[in-house]
C-alpha cells in the first residue's frame, strides 16, 4: 500500500516537473520541446492575423455590390410594396432610414418593381446622377406604365437626339429672350382666369385650390405650347390629363377595369386632340393666319433642328403632351403647396405682401409685370424653394446604369436602376438643420443653409428640367396676383399630403378666400 502511494507520488512529480532550461545542459532537449510549440503558436497567430487583416483589406478594396437583399428573380417583389406604400404616404424618409440601418450603409440596393435598384447618398450621389451623361447613366423612367404613357416624348430621348431636341427647344421656346416675350401672355392668362373662376365667387367662398390652380396653369401652358385660348377646350383637356396622370405609377394592365386602361384611353383622346391641333395649325400657317414662331407647335412644324431635321407628327404629339403634362401639374402643385405654407405662417405672408406691394408701388397706372419685377421677387422665390424642399414635387432623381461602373467602392451593374431621393438629400437631418421646419431664410445664402448637391427641385446638369425658368415665371406671376386679389385661410389645415407621382391633398386643398385689393 505504502509502495503504491510512493509510486503515485513519483509519477505525479514526474508529470509536474518543470525542467530548468537555463541551468542544466541535460535539459536542452526539454528546451526544444518547450520553444517549438510556443514558436509554432506565435508564427501561426501572426500568419492568421496577417491573412485576416490582408484579406479584409483586399475585400474592402475589391469593388463589391452595395449591401442589401434582392428579391428572387421574376417571382419576388422585394421592397416594391414597402417602397410604394412609403412613397405614397410621404414616408420615404422613414423607409430610407430603416434601409440604411439594416444595410449599414447609405448606399444600398434592393428590388423595386422587379428591378435591382441602388439608392445613392447625397451630396456625392446627386452630383453623379445629375452630371453623368448617357454613356454612364441614362434617363429611363420607371415604372413601365410611366414610360409607356410618355413614350415618343422628351423624357425618352437619349444621346444625340436628346441633345438636338434640348437645343431646339432652348433656341425656340425656353430661352430667356423668348420667355420675356411670353411674360405678358402668361400674366394676361393668369389675370383672365383668376377673374373668370375666382373673382366671380362670393367673398368667403371655399375653393378647392389644387384643382382650380391646375386648370389655371394648364391654360397658361396650353397657350404657350399650342396657342390655345378657348377655356372650354382647356376644360375638356384637364380631366383627360388628370386620368392620364393617374396611370403613371400603376401596374400596367391594359384591361377594362384597370387604371392603366383608363389612362391609355385618356391618352388616346389627348393624342387625337393634339393631332387636330397640328392639322388646324398647318392650315393656318398655309393661309398666313399663324406665325412660324408664335408658340412651340408652330416652331415644331416649321423650324428644322440644326441638323436639318423636321420632327414627325408623332414626335410633335409626344413632345407637346410631355410639355403640357410636365408643365402644368408641377407648377400648379407648387403654387397650391406654397399657398398652404404661407397661410400657416403670418410672418412669411407679411414679408411677401411687403415685397409685392413694393413692386406694385413702383409702377404707375398698374402696368404689367416686367422681367425685372420677377427678378426682384427674391423673397418670394425663397418661399417657393422652401415649399419645394419641404414637399418636393418630384422627390427623386431616377436613372439607369448604361454600363457597369464603380461608386464609393461598390460595383453598379448595367441595367440597374440608380436613384437618389430627397429623403437622403434635402430632407436629410444630417445635411439640413431641422428639415421639417418651413424656413425660407435657409436660402438666403446660396450653398449655406442648403448645401450644394443636396437639393434638386428641377434636377440639375445634363437632364435638368428645361421648363425651370418658365415654371419660375408662371409661379411668381400667379403668386403675385393671388397676393394682390385675395387673402386666404386653410379650411383643412391638417389635410395629409400624399403622393401619386406628384403630391396631392387628402380631401383636397380647401381654402377660404376674402376678396380685396391687398396692395
Ligand atoms: C415647379 C415647376 C417644375 C418642377 C418642380 C419641375 C421639376 C422637374 C424635375 C425634377 C425634372 C427631372 C429632372 C431629372 O430627371 O433630373 C423635370 C424634368 C422635365 N421637366 Fe420640369 N419641372 C417644372 C416645370 C416644368 C415646366 C413648366 C415644363 C415645360 C413646360 C417642364 C418640362 C420638363 C421636361 C420636358 C422634363 C424632362 C427633361 C429631360 O428628360 O431631360 N417642367 N422637371
């Protein structure tokens, strides 16, 4: 028993014995036994660490697709419903914030309407989207319904054809010298139409301003584009454009009962109407009853592009339809929104009255507005800019990659949609102070309150809105005559602003007007 205990002690001692590597030469073999594993572990650790770090660096440097889940091809919806619901409820900021959190990056991808869609950040993404030409990014509207309804029109022109159209329109329709000639026409139209449909109302009458202003501004744009002055014709055209517009952001099912079908029917009637205008104008031109430069219709019929090309009738129809739609709805919605924001802010209203009464005082005998008057409406324009910042009429820039390219270390593949929304730019609290607050003073110093490439109410660069100056003129003239003839208050101040391509008001934008002469 005692021997067993001694053996156990001996073997334990042997097991626990630590050789003294420094003193005994006989322990050299023990030295090898100890150092080898330590070195092995150290070297392995170094190699592994290096590989992890090196691989990590290589991966970060190697372009990869932006983060974000994609839907299964063909059968998957991805974020279609989520995005559409957020967009129509004016909650794109919430959608984008959630995606950025999920993906851990302000540049992310998802599937919308069956297409891989990459959201870019601001200001860099906005700069890229607005400056890139057709070799990198093309304008290719989504969804298919939008593209179909505006086919053969401006928005679907690309490359050389696009440049030719843009130059042609700028030389003969949108140029500043031409707009100055149009100013009296715009003012006469606004005055007449306010007189016809607003001044006839009782004092204190409640008016659905959005629809009324749309009629007013469709009249203005239709006279400039087509020479149309008959208010009955405008009255017929407007509901057609409204139905046409409602089909832009829907599933493109061309079967009775579907919105897209109704919109295509309205489209057919608009096309028929525009073809009639072409026939009528050709006759008038031939008989010397119309001038070749009186409006864009005449120009398109009589003036070739610099390359000597005359537009075909179907192109003239497509372009006029685009200009009418893009011109009246955007401008009218902006004016309607501005009236709402101004009605909620007495200080803004007073400053506007001050600016416009000074302009009116500077004129003798109530003369028409001049180009200089418009230029001096600086505060008014800031109010409009802030209106479009808080509620952008067009809330995204949308393009399609025409080639593979790299952005901030991410690969973007040909055919992918590439978007930047106002949620990531002009309404982004990281870029704009208190973005939800209506404050026209942020535009006092260009590029300060609203940094460059964070705000694009008319787009910028290559595909910038060609109607920007015209829109500005129409909006300022309309605002001037509203301020002059009415005071207004909101009947439904809490009406929700929703989106169906452009913003609209749940329950309409009801205002109560008090007629008068306010300056
Ligand atoms: C408040 C008024 C307006 C606003 C806010 C507005 C805004 C815009 C925006 C954001 C774009 C897209 C730019 C892009 O994709 O980068 C655009 C394009 C366009 N706008 Fe306007 N617009 C207005 C008035 C007008 C007017 C009055 C007209 C003509 C009568 C017009 C005609 C067009 C056309 C033809 C395009 C397509 C340009 C292209 O594809 O190259 N817009 N507009």
